[in-house]
């Protein structure tokens, strides 16, 4: 009797909820395993789940390292629901011929909005005011109550003029701000003119800016890029905002600087050892903290999920993904 070959279904591991019906859409094309149940050890679950996986759709909290890749001999593609890929060992993936994709661009505007929300909240002491009212401490208007800093007409310094940095710069025009920036690579001078920004050296930016907004990808070179030396250059009135990656800023050094009154305040959406936060930052009233929600709008997260699914399916089908990591 002639043997009949049985087709092996393409299996994909999904490590988290995909907004906008992303998981259901994926399941119409491939066999889907996951996401893990609440309370399950994610790492243990993932190492077991990938053993017969052809594709992996992961989150930025999932480490895709050599241990995981060794456990997944069939793996052909990794799609991450994030712009950053610092949680993925790209070299190890290349060695194995595994395609890696991410979800840039679609979160640019939402993240720029949050950078501005943090800037305004820190400058105008919005969170302190909210706490005061809720605690019953508001007893009427006073001319000295929660005096903050002006935003309109001040100087904004952008560290990293990529997609999100440029989106932040565009919003500054409505506040009639002087915008200066530092970037690792040269920007087209015509683009500088169009955006209304001026390039300066990093030390000059830190010394001159009333607001410093950080927009750098996390790499070995940008680890603690804003550290003790850089913080010491900032003015006593300045506000630091970070919506990029937590370890770009030295949290312990920032806590020391804020306790010493230089800079005046900070707005942070990302942290070095998420979900842990430097304990002293939690106690400082002039620090506004949000739980890594830069891209957390319904529209943006659904767009990220669509792109992550598109990327994974394209890679598994031998097509060029819309957003491959080169």
C-alpha cells in the first residue's frame, strides 16, 4: 500500500492578547497556541510551547535568546508586537535563518502624544494637584498653590530625532517653542527647516533646554545614555521626559539628581527593570510615572497587532514582511 504524506500544520505561538481580533485572524491561517493563562510562569510555558513552533508572535517582555531558539528547531519567523527589538538576539536569529519583524511607525503619534502629556503634567504639577484634591487638601484658590513651570515659549530639547522625536517636534509649534535637538546621525538640513528645529551638541542641549524629551532606541551604546554627568548639565528648572526605553536613563542617578533639585521634575513611561521602579522615584512628588503606555490607544494597539500578524504570515509564506528587521 502506498503511504500518503500527512501535511504538518503551520504552528504559531502567541504570547499575549492581540487587540482587534488579531488572534482570531491568525487562527484562520495557522494553528495557534497561546497566549498563556494568567498566573503561569511565562518563560517555562514559552520554552515548552515553541518546541514545535514555526512562528512566534511575542511581546517586548519575552526574551528571545539562544536558550529559546535552541528549544525551537522548527522556528522560521519571529514577529514582535513592539518597535524595539532589544529583547531579541538578532545575531542568533540570523545564524539560524530566522526572519525577525517588528511594528514601527504605527505607534509614532500615540507615543508623541504621551510624551507631551508627561511634559505638561510634570511642568504644571497635574498629578500633585489631583492627589491634593482627592485627599481633601484643596481649601480654595491661593496665589502660591502648586506653582509650576510655563511650557509656552520655552526651549524643548529632543534627544533622538527619529520618527517619534520628529512627531514631538511638530507638536511644539503649537506652543511656540524653540526646538533644539541632538541626533547620532545627520538630518537633512531641509528637514530641519521644515520642522523648525536646530541641531546642537548634546551638552549644549542639556544646558539650554527647559524640557528634555528622550527618544533613543535601546542598544549597548545607549545604556545609561542620560547618566550622572548629563543630568548635572541640566538646569534646576528643567523637566526630563523619557518614553523610549527605561535603561536609556540611569534611574538611580536620576533619583539622586531630583532629590538634589536638578532637574526640577521628570515624566517617565519606561523603567530600567520593568515592572520594578527605583523606589525613590515612587516617593518623589515631582515625578510623573505611567506604566509603559506610550502606544496604549485602542487604535494604535489594534494597528500594531494587524502589522505583527501581517509580518508573521508573510514571513511564514515566504513573502517579504512589511516591517522586517534588517
